[in-house]
C-alpha cells in the first residue's frame, strides 16, 4: 500500500535540522514547516550542540548531515545522546559506507538515510523515528 500524504504529516513536532550547507538548511526548513513541523535550522554542529545543551527537551527529533567540518553527524549524535539518552536522531548523507552505518547502530540509531530525494521520504523517516519514542515532556 502506497503511503498517503497524511502518513508523514507532523503533529507539531520540533525538529533540530543540522547541515553545513546553508541553502539546504533553508530549503529543508521551509519544506518541513509545510508538513507541520516546527524547525530550527543550524549550519554548524557546534551551534546545534549549544542550542541542544541549553534546552534538551526543546526538540522532539534531530536530523543531521553525516559529513560536516569539525564534527560529524555521528559525533554530534554521540554528544546529544550523552545529554539526552534515547533522543530520536536521523543522520543523512549523500554517500556513506558500511562502517558509517555500523557506527550509527552502535549508538542505537537507525540506519543512516541516503539524503532523501523527496520531502515525502524524509517525512516518512521522521514519522517512523518519532513513532518509536515516548512523547517527551514539554518544557515551558
């Protein structure tokens, strides 16, 4: 059965989107917001880590690029999980090898995503990873 557009719509979940390509952060923020997500975009993993440290319950899911300067997506995930164990995290890349997937699995993350060629595929992946976790307590 083919998924329908409502199968990957958000219920207002808060996404921290991290990629070193500014244009991609802008584009994905716009597209995810159209699906109903509340998106905070960061172009550096250090900035994302600082935001997360200041409010670890301010986000429901993190989507990160794998290959970024200074800190990889897997390294960022490792830091985030030390702050908030069990945090749903998706890591995407245009290319990755088996060792990259192994490293992600060792942290309890799902397999890496090949950068989705459609927003629907990212929406479906978000829906799956968010659905596997208990809803977090909201700060505020």
